[in-house]
C-alpha cells in the first residue's frame, strides 16, 4: 500500500490514524450547506493532507438556498457550480469529485472550475455582510 486515506472521521480519529501511519487524504461529508468539518479541513490543510468532500453539491439533498441562488444568478451559473467553486476557493487541499450521470452535468461541473467567486460572494455564502 502506497497511500492511506480515511473516510467519515472526526478530528480525534484522524489524529489516532496519523499516529499509526501517514494519511494522504480524508473523505468526509462537506459542502456549502454542511460545514461541520470546517476545522478539520483547516487541520488537513495545515498537515498537507488532501480533503475530498463527498456530496460536494449536496448529494441526495441538493443545495437550495437564497444565498447560493443569488450568487449563481449574478454569475449566470447554477447553484451546483457555485457550490463547487466555493469548495475550490475554500482551501487548496480540497479535491471535490462530483458525480455525474450525463454529459451535460459533466460539462457543468468542469465549467465550475473557471468560476471565480469574489470576496463579497464568499462573505454572502458564509452569511456575513460583504
């Protein structure tokens, strides 16, 4: 085995795993609406550990809210594109892997990589005044 990844872990479980072997990545539920792992994302970034969010665009509970809708409208983008762009802007260690069932969604997901959210967008998505 060359690289070890862990999934569905808490910060304490990651620390325990790191005491046993080097960890290359963490894969947990994390997206624009589910930010419980904010501190863990930062811990991973500080340690040089990739963070792979599953359900990056909401999964079975698509992201729908006033703030992402407004940001998407300003950028002429979709809410899933905003959600992916937010993840990419959130931290350089985040590697979203959105699933897709069609060429149209694949193209939409790829286009999200070119969407650059400004400081005001990020503040709005975080629920803070710009």
